[in-house]
C-alpha cells in the first residue's frame, strides 16, 4: 500500500513503527522514566481489570465475546477464575478485556486528550501480541507507542472534542489501539498508518454514555476496533490517511475545524507518559470526584470526626467536574460512579470508597441516602472563568464542610493524590493492585503477577500475565 507521507497519520505511524524503548532517540534518564511510567500504568490496568472482570458489564461482554468469536490464543483477564473458559481470537479478547479494564472506572486518566488510554491500548496490545507470538519487550514498546498515539491525536484535537460531547476514550482510544496492535504485530509504517486510519473512520464514543453500563463496553469496542483495523491493514485494506485533517475528516466533521498539526512534531519530546504523565485513581468513580472525596476524608480525619458530625458538604468545582458528575440522585451503581453526592456520601458513611460499594444494596442503604442528601455540587464561577484552570487543576474542588455544631471546615484541592504533579507512591499503587487482584487470583498469584509485570520487558511468555485462580 502506498501512503501519503505528509498526512498526519503517516507522520504518526512513522514514529509508532520505529519506536523502541532501547532505541537511540531516548537518553538514559528519559528511557528509565518512560519505562517506569509505562510499567506503572500496565500494573494499574492489570489490577483493575482483574477486579473489573467480575462486574456486570464485563461478565456480559465476556459472554458475548465467547458467542461471537472463535477460540484462540489470546487470553481473557480472570477467565479461569470467572468462567473457566479459555482464550479467543485477538479481536474478541481485546473486546472482553477492554470492558473489564474500564468496568470499575478505577483505571488511569490522561488530561492530554482527556482519555483513559491504558484501558484500551493494553488489552489491544496483549491480545494482538499473543496472536503474534510477541514477548514482553515487544508488548512494552507497543503499549508505549499506542498510548503516545492516543495522546498525540488528543493533543491535535485539543480539549474541545471532549467538551463538544465526545467520550474521547472511545474516539481516540481506537486509534491508539490500532497503533499498539500494529506495532506488536510488527507492521511497517505504511500498514500502521492505514491501520490507524481504518480505526479513525469508525468513530464511536459520545459522553452521553456516562453513568450507563455501555461506557466500559465502548472501551472494549475501541480495543476491538483497533485490533481489527491492524489485521485489516496487514491484509491490504487501506484507509484515508488524511482522516484527521482532510475533507470530511475529524477536524471538520467533529471539531469545528480545529486541529493542531504540530502535535505530531512533539511526539516523544518528551513522551506524554513522562510529561505531563497520567493520573492514577484512588476511588472507583469518575476522576472528577477524586479531589473532593480525598479532601472530605482528610478534613474529617484531621478534626478527629466521623461523617455523622457533618450537617452539609458543598463542593465548588471546575467545569470539567461539573459536566462529568451528572447524577445528583443516582439510581444505579453505574450512575453512582458519576455522582458527587454518592462519592462524598460514601466517605461520610463508611470512611472509604471501594469497588465493594458499587452495588444496588449499598446504594439503597438509608444511611447512605441520607448522607447523599447532605451533599451539594456547584460550578465555581471563578474557576469557570479562569483560562488556566483546565491546565492547572482540571478536576479540582473547593470543599466546605459544615458540622452539626456550626463549625465550618474548608479547603481547596486542585490536585489529588495520583495526579501527575502529586504522584501515587509505588507502595500505594502496589497496594491498590493487591486490593483488586488478591480476591480474584489469590494473594500468592497476585504477588507473582506483580513481580512479572515489574520485569515485563524480560518476560518471554505472555501467558504468565494471565494466571488462574489460586
């Protein structure tokens, strides 16, 4: 297949297909920082996918994948632990695993593109990698390349794509999944460009999905689309390489003509995984609620009080938080993941917020319902008017806690623990991994898996990444 060499997709593909972590383009310090950042995202995604595999959306997706796809060499997260089944062909495994990776809404987020890149790219790379007989070093290279492709296209489109109503994980994620799948399948730059272009023609992802079980399904579909696009490109199917900038392309159709072609010139300078980096979540709800929940817990802990002492909580928030947390009175666990009253209410009643609370029974508990009624979220006019807010504290919150004795506690938190500028320590990240994985595969297997992931680039057999239950 011939390729238009000045097209943005071809420029991106040249970087993707040529990227190597041990290549000459990276200095030693950047190489080590990038390896560490990528492994942290992979560890986090694997952990939340193991827990997420038991969620209703992931269970349904796994049943559908087994009904629609043939058996194959690509394994499913927790398949033995959850349903006793084996692997599938690569597209089916990417779909099922992508749903599992996002089902808890506990996976990482990047604000370059406003997308959950890892939850889409890693399932695609692992599924395509197993089909291609890849090793751990190739998987790590492909994960980095696919992730950087997500964020490069996100940077080219700018924040407007998300604010127009697109769910960027589904939209940008398919392109990154295609890039990662093509890279691990050892396709050349022309085929990689066409793989990404094929994926880009199949835009799927509207922010209307928030609070519905279809949201993680869309992450799985993006992973599936990327893997299928790479397979098609490898078989000679071509795509429109100017799909981003050309006539009837993304910029004109989706983004009011806005596009920054210089985003492709910034690839790897430095890698987005290094700077600005990605955010890791502490709580299984939308990232928009993380700062407020952490602040409420912190204020009560410092005062030595429990949630029963609280009369009212007001959270004044940024525009991104305000448009994301759209359910003040959630009726389902999926809606609860996009509800400030639920997230803060759990902090008041239980002192914690974990995946175990994402059940209809917990949501219906009178104590939680009462606490939710004492929580209010408001758009902060000053943060809405601040042009630097999106850059400095995209999901910040000013929390005001009024106690029953009349005392008022207040604090602004622009950056929560886990954000790139306030990184989650390795010990906390590993504890989160165990909290997700131990109950599924057992503590011993989880420990072995974590050790394997920490040395992923030395791993020859990808089957070791899919342990069965202990």
